[in-house]
């Protein structure tokens, strides 16, 4: 079957019977475009599954936590008038896995992925059953039955190079509307894998690129990508259109609407993405496209990460230390610490990382050839937009705003794409900085 769109529904979009009814109406309205549906777990369930794994590993009483997950799904089934035993096999597997982890006091990455997969697998069955009950020819599929095979990096798996062909072959053999598990895959030996937290967006892009659809829709609980986090800035407004480059920068630097890895398959296939609100389906959302018209350019959004830490590395031998940058990068890579922003000079390098990153081993390694200090309680503010490429006015306005607030930038980095200017500020001044920048960049022209 040739599919015209991929529709991905996140956890809040399938988090209750009422939400799933809305999903049914949205999918039904798009039936003429032959939708390929991807779903996340019911809202909050993935977190509950990870918590269950931790509790079981610690030898705690898993019965209550397991019961919470069971009751949540059974309530949705009852509210939708679906068979109460629809997800019984996966609930039974959930209980067995939790008991096994608790008994052995061992939880391998393979077992954790198997446990985490159960949320999507139950959600897909519930959504498909509701669609079918509503008169739509829907059927549930695990991602691997839809062709998504991955490597064996449990917790952060990536699709194999043969994946696209297998997805197309699986689609040719299917009729009706597939409701497919997001976030999941399967490796060659048959074990379930996960694509990393938030990976349902990535699943949608993988399927969309392989199937050559017209559009990938990401249905969530906001009207689209916003000019700032509306929880931080009440005057934040919807951004009508972004380039792939802008969206990738926003995703990496803290915007929560799109998963960072989502971009790659869509960029490769040049398929537009649209971010839409399940609770306001008539809104146009935000389009994410390969390139922008001149009238669509400008500063698009302010993204933040907080708290973060800055690692300052100064060469012990002050000049011309060959391989200095390489040795720094190697230290972070070997200890699997992700770096967000880098600023360099001839003899020093400053890097930012998530505040939760384990830095002790990294600092010890760096200390063998440099002087190292770590500064905590910082926040990263990133202004994103293609407008930054062409002139100094916006950059000048950003730094003038900091000066007026009396906020010293601990670090600044202008990305190689020239779509992003990132500034590190004291965490306690984050709200002041974001409010002022939003006022200057979006409300006063």
C-alpha cells in the first residue's frame, strides 16, 4: 500500500480515552491520504516502566507499581468499550519481567529495552482497536513487523542500512491503516531494542523517509514550535515555519517539541515535517522544510538548557601544544560525556555539558595534560534563526540586552551553521535573560 502521510501521536495524545478518540477523528479525517500511524506509550507509562525496573533491581515490592500500570490501561479500555483482556499478554509479560529482575537482582540493557517496549506495544493495540471499532480498517504492528530492524545498541539503537527496503516491502503486504509502535526496533538475533528516549519521533521519520510520504506529522499537546518555552515566557508565540537546520539547532539546544535525531531521515529524503496539536487539530501548526523563502527567514526561537556545567581546560604548556584539542575530545568520548557547546582559543577550551554528567573521570584524564576547572549552576540560552547569518544587528541586540541586565556571559559560541548564537549565563539569571531577549527579539521588532 502506498502511504501519503505519517502521523505520529505522542504520549499525551494517547494518554486517555478522550485523547484516543481525538486521535481517531484525526486519522479518520486523513483517511484519503492513506495514513501510516506511529504511536508512543500512554503518557507517563515509559517513565513508570523505568521506575519499575529500578525498583525491581533494588529488590523492592513491584506489585503496586505494576498494578498502577495495569489499572491505567484497563481504565482506558473500559472507557473506550474495548475488550478488557486486549493487552493481557503484555501485562503478563510486564509482571514476569519485573519479578525476574527482582529475583535475580540483575537488569541487562537487553532486559531493560524489553521492559520499556511494553508501553508502546500496549498503546498500539489500544489505538488500533479503537480505530477499527470506529469503522477504520486499522491493525496494530510492532515496529519490526513493519520492517524496522536495528543494530544491537540497546537503549540507543539505530536502523540498519537494509531497513528502508524492508519497510517498503512490509508496507506492500499490508492493507488498511497500520498503527505501529514508535521508539522500538529489533536486532538481528531477535531481541527488542529502543531508539532512545523520545525516539517515537525518530521512528516516524524513519518510516516516512523509507515510504517516501508527502509529509511527516508530529501530533503533540502544543500548537507547534514556539518562540520560547511557554512555561517560561507567557507571550511565546507559534513559529509558522522553520528550516531543517533551524529545527535541528532548536532540538539539540533544548526545545522539547522535536527529538534531535528526528531530522536526519527527513532531511535525507527532503520530506517536510509538520508539528500539530492533537487538541486543536484545525490549527496549521509549524512546518519544518528543507529551505526557506526569503520572507520566511528571521529569528525563530529561544531555546534553553538548565542546569548545565562548564568545563574549562587550559594547556599546561602555554603555547603550541600539538594534539591538544584531540586529547580533550578523546577524554569526553571515552567516558561517553556529551558536549553541547565549545569555545576555543590557542591555549584554552571551554565546553558545556549537562549538569548530571559524570565528570570525575573526564576531569582526571584532562588533568594529566592541562589545568581543569568546572563551573556549575549555569544555563545555556540559544537564539536560533537564519537571520543570524546575514548581519550584526541581532547579535548586537543580544549582547546589548545582557549588558542592560548586568548579566555577564560566561561563554559564547556562534555555531558553524551560523543559525545559532549560544550564551552561557548564571542559572539564577536565566528567566531575566530569556524574558528580556524575547521582548527585544519578538515583541519590539
